[in-house]
C-alpha cells in the first residue's frame, strides 16, 4: 500500500509539471518548491524553539489561525513555522505578520520529510482538519515530536474507515492527540482504538468571533450599498454565479456583491458576461457606485464584506463542497448554499436551526429569496445564526490549555 501511495504522489507531481506549462497555479506550485531546502536552511535558526503549523490552503489557515496567533501572543519567543501545500495559501500569507517563517511543504517523500524535519526540528507539529501525509507523520514519530490534529472531523465514508484504508489508519495512530469538532468524530476514532481524542469544536468559530470585533469599515463599499438591501455571495464558482444571475433582474431594489473563489482575469470576464452592467471593485469610483452588481476582483476582503449584507450566499455547493458559512452567520445573515454541504457540521447545524438553506437549482433560490424578503424573517434567522456562532466559540482555549498542561510549549 505504501508503494502505491508513493507512486501516486510521483504521478501527481508529474501531472502538476505538465499542467504548469499552461496553468499559473500549477507553475507556482512547481516554482515555489525549487531549491526549497537551501532556502529553508538559510532562513532557520537552530537556536530557536520552533513550532510547526501546516495548512493545505487558505481556508485551513483561517481555521488554525486563532491557535497560532494566541500562541504567538503569549509566547513571543517561539519561532512559528508555517507551511502550505497550495499556492493559493502560500501566495496570500507568505508575508503573514505573526509567522517567523512561511514555506511551501515539500512533496511527501521519505527523503523530503527526513530533510525537512532535520532542518526545522519543531518541538510540536500542528496539522489542521484534513491534512495527512504519511512520511511527515512517520518522521515526526521517529523523532518523538508530538503531532496534533486541530479541528479534525471524521465521517464513515473517509478512507480511514474503509476496507482499503490500512495506510490511512496507520497515519492516525501516529498522531499524539486529536482535537475534533464533534462527538461523532470522537466516536469514529474510538472505534479504531484511538482514545487520545478531545472534542474541542471548530477553531473557525473563534476566528469569526474575533473578526466581528475587529472588522474594518470600507468606505467605497458603504457608498455602493447606500440604503439598499444587500445580497453577498462569497467564494463563488461558475455554477453559483449562473444561479445568482437568475435573480438579479427580479430584485431591482437589491444590491449584489459577488466575491468569486478564483479572481483571475479570465474568470472575472466570464462573470461580467453574466452581469453586463456590473462594476469591478478595483475600478469602483463614486460615479459607478450606482451599479446593481459589484464584482470583488481580489482575495482577502470577503470576511469584511459580510457586515454590509442582508443575505449571504456561500459558493462551492455544486462542486466539492461549500466554503466558509461561519463568516456570514457571525454578522447575522441567513445563508444559502448548494446541495454539497454534508461534510460541514456547521452547515448541518444551521440548516437544522432554520438559519441556513440548501438549494439545488434556480427555482429553489428564487423561492428562498422570496421567503427572505420580509425584514422580520431575516432578522429572526440572522439572530439564530449569530447566537449559534457565539455559542460554539472556545476551541482555541481548549487546545492551548492542553498544550500548557502537558508542558509542550517551552520557549
């Protein structure tokens, strides 16, 4: 099984190499790992105490961010090393102020894992949610470096719990402690004989609660929204954008802000074809704030935009899965998303509470918009959503308390 795992990773690298000839993201993946070990060696100071946080991409970074920021604020002497697998995470956060070092994660081979751990020598390693790399886990275990999973979530359809998941189960047994999001995840791990589990909740709740109190005002967005009701669509994909186009002409008195997941020029032009009279944020001036639709053509603004919304729409539900619903819910927005949401506990919970809605086509979107036209309904559901977010904060404190009780943080 390990042979197939290694073969699969080498095939993956080969396909990325081919894709890099035309795809900018794939090219960044390759280029970012070129001469990486000499670069890391020149950056790392062996005399420092290093704590290693790894994230797949930007979403996972936001999930683990409360833990690393709280750790850095309390233990300033610690050197925080962050790695990303994806260029979308690395490029946005390579200059992140609370990190001492930000690197790409070298591909998970035995040689790379050995060299990386030798250079970093972390006192602990923290991985978020879904990231499981066999050779890195194995090398950490060999060096007796504690490994933690934060905001983990487990379901019976994952490889860990399938007949073919022997290698995946072996990786789980290399983890020192799991901080999981819910009781079901704990039960699933217990069924594999893993009892080193704490139900801490999801650290993203802590992140969005912090954001609520620190969110900056954006004057030009305020001018655009004026006194209108505002529909904010975050992390959208083409399927989501086509649905939104079906309701824009119906609701002339609403403003629509669309923040797509991909902001490359080609995608922005495709969105503009759906909304011919739209404005781009990068070109937004006082003279064109009268546009009904605003396209956010940058990354990083979305969490600040929800403060201006009345209804939130979260993209990704017609693909691999929805993006972050918590940011919109924290600002008291009832939230709408596509059918692929069942991997996300918060989405399930919000639907059960009546504060979020899953749709499968434009007709259902129109029905939900019609239902949410009454301010008293939006207000009631938004209050439920915000109360849910506030009630589920606190995972960061549980995790750091554990680290401190076990004396795992020693600057």
